[in-house]
C-alpha cells in the first residue's frame, strides 16, 4: 500500500512539473511590470532583467573617431611584432573573444586568462576579469603596452601611425586638428569598442511585447532564472551582470591554474579569488567560459552551479571563502534544460564585421597589383 501511495505521489508530481511551463507562460506573456517578483538574497541590490538601454553620449566619441578606431582595432602595427591586432583576441565571429581557452599574446605565448568578450563593455565601469581598467579609455592602451599581449612601445606605435599619410588625415578628421598621440589612439579605439553592443535578442523582443518569441520551455527557464536558480543575485539588470566581483570557487588556490583575480589589483585579502561577473548576453557564443577558459560544456557549468560548486576536499588550507551567494539549487534535469534554453534566448551570434582596408597596407597590396586582402595575424576569415 505504501508503495502504491509513493507511485501515485510521484505521478502527481511529474504531472505538476509537466503543466508548469504552460502555467508560467500565462503569467509571463504580459508586460514585465506584471511578471512574478524576482528573488534575490537579503542585502543584494538588483534590478530586473530587461532590454539594453541606449548608451548615454560621451564627449570623446564621434562617428569619425569610431571609424578611426575601427582601423586601429584591426591594425597589426599597434603590436611590437607587427603580427597582432586587437581583432586577434576579439573576433566578432567568435563572440568578440578568440575561441581559445586562454589568449595567445606576443610570440604566441599563452596567457593565463580567457579573452573576455568586448560585447557591451561600454556598459561597465570596471573592465577585464579583475577590473584593472577604469572604463574604455583606460582599457584601450593596456593590451597594446602589455608585454604578455601586444608588447608594443607606445612611442613606436605613434611613429608608425604618423608615417602613414592616410592615418594623418583620419586623425585630423576625427579630432579637428592634426596630431597623433597616445591619448587620441585611446579615444579612437574606445569609440569603436563602444559600438560593440549585443543585437536585440528574442528575450528583448518578448519583454517588449512580442510574446511569440519565447517557447513555454524558455519561459520556464526565464522564471527559474529570476527565482529558484538564484541567477539574479549576480546576473541582473539589462546587462545580465551586476558588474561586481565574486569568488565562485574557481581560484584553484594552491593548485595548478591558481589565479587570485581581483586581489592582484587591489591587494585586499577580501578580494582573493574574485572575478568580475560576466554578462550573460550572447553567452552561448562566447565560449569557452570562465576566467580560465577551462569550461567548454555549457550544460556542465549549469550542473556545477546546481550542485553549489562543491570544492570540498579540493580546498587547500587558507583558500579564499566561497561567495555566500553560491548554494545548491536542487533543480532537476528538465529545469536545467529549461534554464539553458532561456540562456540561449538572450543572445544572438554577433554580426559579421567587414575588415577595413588598412592605411598603408591596403595601398601597398593595390600598388603591387595583388588582390590579397591583408588581415592581422590571428584573424579568422568567415565565408
């Protein structure tokens, strides 16, 4: 008798789960102001997920500086070897990353971190995984001068740019007066990176009133994202990120791949193992994932969070404490599938960006009668 009752209860529970997506769809196919309330932990400041707002204007951006920045972004002459460009590690066809576990810099030496996507970088105050850049203007020159990345001397870069007549004209058009300086190079690159923004997703269309855009399963994932899956604690707002720094158990303290993240910037012991919350927009197109690029199984990442990222016996004495926001979720397989389906609906594969004809390089190919388009080393051509 007891066994029969257990079977009946199991069937009832399974039936309730099967009906849940349809019930949720009825609650969510309406304006976001009428959606069920989202859930975050006490003390967490969060706003609901929503379409990206327009970027506010900044004094240093103009259409001309953005166009100049695109040239510089693709130009390998900004590297010490003349073989690397910004595009080498931030390719639009690879989610504005490079598709590698960790980026390959000067002399093709592997770095220690995954190339973080540039998508929506303009919406963040602190950039890079460890937040060492204070906005886009600070971001622009760091990779150029880093020995581990482009390994260039800024004065030599400026001299190369000054030696190209078309660049001299472009700088004058962008800034209203002649002159090539490090500050102007930074402003131009920042202007272009500012334009790298996610396309409108199916979730965005849904939130704007086109309720056909999400399936019942994706709506179930949306609800889980906002409630029981606890994603909103860190991945909230239009950016799908709080822009803050958290230790999610992946510092590998005392082991291979150790990386103390934000601590290397601040020196604050409380920051050991903390990394910036990445945006989840277009996340299915920005793998491999996490700061070390060690995760190429997206479902596996969700299952890891579902288990509360157990470190257990692997934790070494003195290891930084796991964020209090990380806890087991107790989601079943169907719920994990729904959550993954929703995460696929908040992004689109970034659009192809036509490589520009580079001043001095494109002209040389044309003068020689050749038809080969010169691209920076590391650029991946997509048909």
